[in-house]
């Protein structure tokens, strides 16, 4: 895994008339030594192009993203490609409206640090504009510089340069997208992330289900397992390049750990029953999961260092799908202990269990928002499945999407977007024509979009930011 501590980046955004230098950060497989030195015009105040992302229908920010300039060949092509990825990222968020390049009066040329002609950008309705350039730094290295400008007051908001390998250009585009998102919206983005999911292929009665991983925009897709054994419910480690998932290896369903760097898999503990629905603790030191027994299933916490397990529930019912709160103090799970499948909250030690779902129907697959303010869930009612959110005390329940079959929400690391999977019904006893696709939606219930994958897809899990 690449992370920003391995690469060379220079941040030349100025605020309060002083340089905000960001030392060396990482985008390179081999660390570069030394930071680049740059200067930029001062930013006398906060950007004017700011919207309230809590509003249900906030007007998206009109932003101009011309191709980054290059000296021809690879650098010119990369300038176009990087601008294209940034444009697509921001457009898919629903919070930005990239302006069609065909409407530009003139595209930036020359040094991206030069002041843009703000009148030209005002004329096409842009509130923000991006300028930048790509320069070759040897056979396999490039320097990517970008600046973000606030058009209305005519000031620079951000300026940053990155040095990386040619093959890593998409990562640069995602990081720049996150910087733009954060500078204009006031909170972190989610573009420099990955999605792990279950890739489904083959006939319905002989379904092959493999672990797969991709960038959040669907690019760089690759399969992690060969499909010899069925895989389900993958979950990212909060700090390591590691996944917990359920595997049917050797016809014994159990929770496994998968090292993304080496491909090594190891079973998590030697439990007598089936182990399922794993989630890492927020600090990554443990996993909470369910284990079946004769009476149903109970929730256990497992310490990853010692593999010591601790039983948290013993209700005699089916207790499954546990998920920690962001601070690790509580766990939400679903259980049929009251006769129907509902959501419950308890302390991380299993104490103080209380029911939090009281709507019509059954509730499943709860997941806590990284912000701590919401719990997302699947609800089954009246023959339909829904994806919804509620506050951790059970108040404020809202349904975001409803269909014949939807399930398995997962939050982006900033808590603003959910991803889940939707299955179509198909025709006939073998459900011919049925599909399973990943879908993203804003927590306000707007901007629902299908995420393209090379196969059917289910059980998504969103990674933390890679940096």
C-alpha cells in the first residue's frame, strides 16, 4: 500500500501571510528526500465558495477544472487525465458542478501560479477554478502542481505540488480532489479510498464469490481470491493494509484475516461453531464478531495480539452483525431476542443492552458512521428492503433508498456518503437476468448512483483514507 508519508509533496497555500509548508509526505514506493520550495499569493480570508453539506438540496459549487498544462507527450496526456479524474470525482459527489470545458473563454496556460483572468471565469459562472501543470522529473517520475482559486474575491485558496511515479497518477488526482473538497466544504473528502467487495459470477445455482478490491471510483479493480471457496462480508482494518472476512474454506465457515500486501490468509481463532460478520475495533487491536451455537449465535470480542476471545452476549437468541462506535465504547448489533429482528446497543463490554429500533419491519446489518452521529441499517418491511439511517439512540429514522432487495450499507470515511448493494429480481426459478450492483447515496437521501464493477457485486466495505 502507498501512503502519503513515503512521497514528496510541497504545500504552498498561504494564510495569515505566512507560508504553510507541509514537509515530505508520501506517494512514492521509494521515499524522496527533501521537499520542494514554492511560494504563492496570500489568502486573506476564508473562501467564499462554501456550502452547507448538511442541507438536503444544497446548490452544487460551479467549478472550472481545465486540463493541467504539460510540455507535450506524457506530461500533456497526464494533465488531461488528472483533470478528468478530478472532474469525475467532484461531479459524482453531487456537491460540485464542473463547468463544461467547451464553455471556457480561455484555458489557463503557462505558469499555474500566475493570477488567472478572474473576469473570464466569472463570465462562465465559475466560483472556483483549478490551475496546474505536470512536469517530467526523469524516466518514471513526474511533478504535479495544482492551485485552487476563489474566483469571486480573486484569491488563491490552496497550492500544492506532488512528486510521484507515472503509474501513480490516479492517486495524485484523488488526493487533489480531496484537497479541493476539504478547502471548499470545510471537511475531509473521501476520494483517496478503496472499496473491498464480493464479486459474483457464474450461474445462480453455482455462484462463484470472490474477494475483490478497487478504487472508490471503480478503477484499478482486482480480485483477491480465486473463488475456490466462497467469501462474504469483508471489512477493512482501520490502520493496516488488512481485511477481515468470512470464508467457506474447507467447507467450514469461519472468519479470516487477509493481508493485502502479501496475500496471506489466516483463520481468526479456533472456534467450535461458525464465526461470521467480523468488524475491527476502531484502534485495530481487536475484532468483534458472531459465533453460532446450539441456541443461536452470540457476539464475541477477539484480541488480535493474543487471540483471546471474550463473550459479550448470551441471550440464547441470534445476535449478529456487531459494529463498534467510532470511540470504541459501544457496539450496535441486531438480534431476535424480543421475537423479531431488531437493532440493539450495548457497552463494549456487553453491558447495558437496549433496543434502539422501533419502526415497522425487521432491521439488520447496522454500521456506525465514522462521525458517530448516525447508524445505518437495512430494513425489511412490507415485502421491500430499505437502506436507512437513525441516530444512535434510535431517534430520527430516515429511509434513503428502497427496492426489491437492498442490503449492507457502508460509510465513506467522512460519514457523508453511503454505499450498499442492490439486487434485481430476475425472471424464472433461476432468476435469469438478475443483477447485483453497488450503489452510493448521500446521507441526505439524494445523489444515488450506481458504481460500475466488472462483475456482479455485493457486500461493499469502504476503506479509511489511504493517507
